[in-house]
């Protein structure tokens, strides 16, 4: 990411007593503001001071915005396109205790999965780093949920775990930083693909969660889909699945990461640290 020295211009003081929301964008911020205003229509009568800040692209500008948000006790709503900018916003907000709401990242994750196509990342032609990132994203989409298992040894990282431990969103997020990531489900009474055991053990990470967290995630999913799958939301079954994951990881000396109560970005950072942080630095 180009670390330009641009800083956001000072903004006038807002309405006394109003909640401050800072709309931050690497473009004009108009789209983010319209989306925010549409959502705020569901909170009639609540005074809100919206401060629109555009052209925030440098890490120094992100730091400045987050510091201002800390002083104002404001929340930041952002539509930063580049993954490293979004990650820097996440890290800066965490350090300063500021609530940061990412409108772009989750949308890109879902669109990439739905369209089976990697986002361009920035307008215009791709440079070498961007081309590598796009290739990694394409690899990740094609190797989601155990697809093309024969290619697993070619992956930079393989995430394994039962349903709803965030294998797909974590894989996609890591691919933004140039990692070719595959993920494989761990299922009761179904043997993992043989190719998985041919992968260097240092590149395989098991994903686990607490029983209560996994149960909550699965119940939310079946409710959203309007179906009822008793075994899927059965606590004893979930315990067996998690125990199976732990057993497989122990036997093959794979590292395990617990995803319960953690943001995708936070979990991804831990996984990248475990894997040795090759490639573009997300910090």
C-alpha cells in the first residue's frame, strides 16, 4: 500500500450531545454515507453527527482518523477497498479502543464466494503484487470446502474444521494477502481426503470453537435457511465433531486455533503468525 503523507483535513465541531459517526473512505465517502443514512432511518429520534472523510488511503491517514475518533468517542464506518488498509484500520481501532464498522470487507467476501471471482482490489491494470493476490484469491475460491482435494499440497495453507468455524471467510481473508488457501471440512464418519495428509504439517491449521458458540452459529444458519437439521444442531454431535478434529490434529501434529468470540481479522492474524507470515504483511 502506498504510505502517502496525506492527512484528512480538520473538521468542524458537531452537534452537542449527538453520537458521532465518522464515515471513512478511500474515495469520496458518498456511497458509505448513503448506506449509513439508510440504516440510521431505523433509529428515528436519535441525534447523530455524521462526519464524512474521503481519500483516506495512507496508513498515517488511517491512524489520524482513528485517533480523532478516540478523542471524540466516535465510531468509524468505513468502505476501504484494499485489504491492507482495512486490516490497518482494524488494528488501529483495536489499539485505540474505537469501534470500527467495515462495510466493504464482508460484502467482498460474500460476492467473491457468490461469483467465484476475485475482486480487482483497485481500478486500472494490476501490478505484480496485485496479480499475485488475484491468483491467490482465485485459488482459494476454487479450493473451498474440500473442492479439488488433489491440489491440497499446492496450497500455502490448509484450514480444517467442522461446519461453521469460519473456514471460508478466513480462507478468503487470508487470500487478500497473497496466500493460496484451501479448506477441508472435518465430518463424522467421513474420512478426510488422502491428499490432506500429504501437505506439510506446518501448513495445516485446525479450527475449533466452543460447543455453545458452534451451536449458536449453526442454529442461526438453519433459521436463516428455513430448514431444520436435528443432528446439525445436536450438542452431543457437535462435541463428537470437535473431539474428532482435536484427535486428527493431535495425531498429525497440526496446530489448532479457537475461533470463538473473535473477529475474522483477529483470527487470521494468529493463523498467519503460526504459518510464519510469508508474503504481504497484513499488519
